[in-house]
C-alpha cells in the first residue's frame, strides 16, 4: 500500500531506494556489502559467533549459584532457544546470501523484522520477549566484533559492492535518530538518503546530511515504526515528504525530477570558477564549512575561496572516547591547510556538548550526561575552558598548522568578555609552550562566533578583543527564540525569518563593519539562497556554507544589485513578516531589473 509521511526537509534532492531500518542503538554497527566469494566466510562468522554465544550461555547456566533466582535458568533457556531459532540465525543467513550484507548488518536487519513481529503480539508475555531477543543479538554482535570486524559503515568499495548482489537498488536508511557522529559514517556508506523520526532542521545530524548533499527528511515522527524493511521509498528532500511504496506513475515522476535536479546541479557547477561579484560590483567571499580535512577537496571543487568554518569537534567523534592528541590534531589541521593551497582555513575550537556529546565519560562528561538542558549547559568554549589541558593541546595543534598556510582560530559560543580574555591567555600559554619546544608557528587571527543574543549586545566590547567575528545563525536562532534546534516538536517555531533574529544579524554585521573588523555568517542561513540578497543588503561580504550550496548562492550574488536592496533593508527589518517582504522585493526586482543590470547568471 502506498502512503506518505511528512517531516522536515533538511537536505535537498530526491532519493529513491529500498528501506533499511536500523535501530538507533545499532546505527554504528558495521554496514557494508560483501562480494559473492565472501558469502561463505561471512556465514562462517555468523556461525562462529552463534557457537560462542551458545557456549557463553551454557556456561552461565552451569555456573549459576545455588541461591540464584529460579527464573534465571529458564531465562537463559529462552535465550538459547532464540539463538538457535531459524527465524533469527537462519533468516540472517538469508540476508547475507540474498543481499550480500555483512553479518552484523544482516543481523540488525533481521532483528528489526522480528522486533516488529513481537510488537504486534497480543500476548503481553510474548511481547516482552523482544527484550530477550535484543539481548541475544547484542551478544552476537559483541561476539562478532571480538572475532575481528571492520569499523562502522565500513570498508570495501560500498557502491560497487552493492551492484554485486544483483539488485541495483539504492538504499535509504531509516532510523529513530542518528547521532552526528554516526552521520559522519555516511561519507563512506552505501546509503543514498536517510529518514529519522526525530531531529530539527539545523540539528547537527541534518547539517552533516546537507554537507554530504544526501537527500534527507528528519522529524518524520513515526517513520521508523511504520516503514518496513525493504519497502520502496521516495525521499523528497526539498518538500520534506517521504512516499512509501509509490505507484509506478509517482515513481516515474520522481525519477524525472531526480534527473532534472541533476541537470540543474551540473548547470550551476559551471559557475565554479566565476568570481562572486554583485551586479553593482561588490566582491563577495564564498567560503566552505567542513567537518573533516577530507572535505577540503570538495570545497575547492565547489569554488570555495577558503574555509570559513572547520568544525573540529568531528575529529573528536567515533573514537570510543579517546581524544585525539596534539600531533594527531596537528596532522589533521595541516592536511586541511595544505589541501586549501594557501587559502585561509578557519578552525573552530571544539564545540562539544548539546547535540554533539563525546563518548568520553570524564567528570565533565558525566555532568553533561545529567545536564537538564545540555544546549544551555557545558558546551563549546565553556567546555574547552573547563578542560584547560585539552584546550591548550588543541590550541598548540592549530598554531603549529599555521606554519603551513593561513590559519584563523574561531571560538564558539562566546557570551562573556571574560571568556574572550581566558581564551587569549590560554593561547598565549600555548604559544609559550611551542616556543620552549622549538616548534614553529605564525601569528594567527582569533575570532568569536556570535551565537547568543548576549554576544550581539556586547559586540563592541568583544570586537576590541577579537580580530573578526562569524555569526552562527543556527545557534543564534535557537537562543533568541528559545527553541531547541534538535527538537522536532518545536521545529515549526524555529524561524530564521523571525524579525528578532534578522535584527540581531543586521546589528552584528553593522557593528563589525563600524569597528573595521571582518564579519561572516557561517550558520545555515549563509547557504540558503533565499537570504542572500538580504544579507548582502545588511553589508555582509563573507558567507560560509556547505560546498554543495556555493553555486546556488553564487548565482544569487551575481544577480543582486546590492545598493537597490540596501535601500529597502529597513523596510524588511521593520516588517512583521520579513519573509513575505523579502519575497515581494525579490519578485519586484526580478520583474524590473536595475537599469545597469546585465544577465550575469548562467543561462
Ligand atoms: C551555528 O550555530 O550557526 C554554527 C555554524 O555552529 P554549529 O551549527 O556547529 O553549532
Ligand atoms: Mg553553533
């Protein structure tokens, strides 16, 4: 039966593929395709794990103390029975044979099928056996990882592997939630789209999806409960719609749209080497946001003239709690700097916390785990200042990278002048340590992210301390409107067009310009072409965004007469509905181009 689900559109484009349901706790299980000759060996891994777990359970039962509760042996028997049940291991084997999934993936897929059957059982006792099944699967997964396994969403050339199993079908991942750290694995994964039940438009999960340019819908509420393993899905990442088991006509329509958007992208990509200059001659800098050094080539390819935001915290994820040491960080920063070939790379110090927790369980982390409201808790610069040794280590690594190219340092979530001074003191100490160790570095500019309304209000003071500022609109919206950016239940209230938000952005840009300091926007607003003219009118000349958004924004820049827009800026800022006012201006300006206007965009 065909039906639709609605969520939040977070990453543009259309994806069509079969559903792969993954429980949130198992998203980081290895997902990869094996080749035909590996099928037997993979089944062997499953068999070895099953035998190991059977041994474990039998030993446990044998060694039960005499005074153990009477239910325990019976429970272990249930686990043994589930372990040997063909519905689990037999069907898992079939996923390996038919789909060429690796054993862990096959097991998770089968667990999802069985868990659903348990959920639908009338009998409460039987329904509760789902927990037993999950425990058995956890044991099997653990046994397999002991037997040697690749990392999450791992190896082999995934896409070519996908072709091996006979089905050409692309796959779409469906989960209740995906942590930003797990999203990173998409860079190497087989999935062509994803859907989650929870999440907001600027949650970090959504941001990573956008940076990968993978069509995605988040906040689709019941999706992971309603969609079944292997269902055909269409993700409309522009409209936030998921179509489950579409009819052939609908499928054809979306395939057509897919081809159209590919053509549109190819057309826009021709702007890659065109300088971003407005109709009235204002030069604009379009920079890239990156998560890992490996993203730098894509930034160059998209025509970025530097990195405006390197979210360094992603280097700290997926490491089982180990933090990267100074040398490892230095190598990562250096490789980004070298890859950008002399263009500036703005490295943000770790923005850990809120929806980007660390796996590490330090005292601070424990505090974070129990924080009532982590978005208002120990995150970003607050976290760094509370871990001075870790902070200095990062600062030394960033400074050392400056010996290899232009590096700028960016501090997230500054709200107090005291934080600015504490940061500069830490930097001075880090420099001193490098001098003593005889390690080279150059002087670097230090900037603050404007992400909380307090920072806007004290910006003149911050601008005395910092060399530049970058406006993080994602958090600025969250903290101005009191809306958790990761919470889909209030996502409809997360409004970048809110007059308060626009006035704060305009005020920040104006103050930075008065102080003669560089200002950029690196939040999602910078990559959204519907804001381009307005930001230009506010005086912004530096935008930082996902590489995939650069060409669309450049197209807008090329078509904008800034003076004309600036003359109407106050009208938009004073409007109760700035989105409507902007749209009205966009329409009226495009109907009556400015006299000097020439067709600058790609036709
Ligand atoms: C922002 O808040 O706008 C920003 C760019 O930082 P992040 O999205 O990583 O919090
Ligand atoms: Mg932020």
